[in-house]
């Protein structure tokens, strides 16, 4: 399969993603700790985005380690390269491509590979996992954080009834492009590829918003998967904003858990 670039991203979209990926980044840091990546290791980040996790991992593996990031957006790859010093980075490289084709990497060459909030965007999961398995060294680990298909999106639970009241139909829904899996499906995919010592843990790590305005801003981001309000007609936009604000305030109780989906944290090993 030829490496290809996604056609929906833009320089502005990549910048917006970089500003708004704190939640994914924090989950990724937890995953990196679970994987026990250490100094001198070689690491692949499949779906590396704008490179925020790359900076974290490079700080762990140090100058004796090696880091490879791959992402289908050349705009995000450009930002990632800048974060680590551009062409002067001696132990980091970034490639435009997809996880289904890791032909740039030799067999048995990587200690650890991970998907941070990217596996649910992978179309051909079996091929991607086979590629990761191929490039991992015996005893190497695969990790991922990915959205659980069985969990309900609490953002949509709040917003969708308001949109329905005003007969608003979303013209474009990024989540329709996601191919989420359940925990049991993920286990079957990993074991079917040959991975062992499979650990899958569902975690509820909600996205927190400090105010209704912050929540609305996220909903109106043109390049956000939750950008539910980006195509709302002007004549009803303010009414919808007011009603969502009211519903948001109702959720902000001591027992509130924030917004988002349950995330599956998975770690598996390529046997020796």
C-alpha cells in the first residue's frame, strides 16, 4: 500500500489541533508510563499528530534512543519536526504515511510502538497491527489508547437533544469516519495478530471544561471532531448556544464527571 496523505487537513487545522490536543496528550503520557519505555529504546508513534508526545518520549529515550513518528497529515508532520529541532534532530524522524504501510521500517527493528488516540481512525486495523508486529523486536511492546465503541459520548448526550429541538442536522460528522472497537474486539485483533500478555483496561478520563464558553468554543471549532455547531444557521445559533449553556450548567455538580468517551488502554507484547 502506498503511503498517502489525508485530504481534509490544512495548515490552520493542524495548528488548531495542536492547541486543542491536551486531553489526548495526557492520556498518551499515562500510556507511555504503562509501557515502561526507557532510555536508549527505539520507539514508533503511529499517528503522531503534531509531535507533542514525541517531545515527551524523546525526553525519556534520550540521545541514545531512536524515535519515528508517522502521520497521514503533512501539515501535522511539519509541526512535529519543528518541535524537535527540524532537520537537526539526530535521533528523530517523521514520515507522512499510514499505519497500514510501515515499509520504511525494517523487520524486528523497534522496541516499542504505540497508537495514542489514533487507532480508532485506522481503516484496516488488521493490516496495521500486522505491520506493527513485523517491525517490533521479539519482546517488544505495543500500546494504545482508543475510544471504546460500547461507551456513550456524553458530549453528544448533552448537545444532540438541543439540536434535534431546532431540527438541525449535522452536515459533516467526523465521528462517522471513526472505526471504534470494543474491548473484546480489540483483544481478538491483538491475539489474532500474535500478540501475547494482552492487558486492556477501560478508563473514564473525561475532558473537563472550566466554563460554558470554553465548552461552546470546543463545539464550534471547525476542525474538532466535536465541532457540532460549526454549520448552524445564524438565525438560531444564539438560541442553541443559550440552551446548551443552560444544560452545561446543570451538569456541573460535585458528582459530574466531565465529557467524552471511555478510553481503552491496551498493552501487548510480541513474544520472544
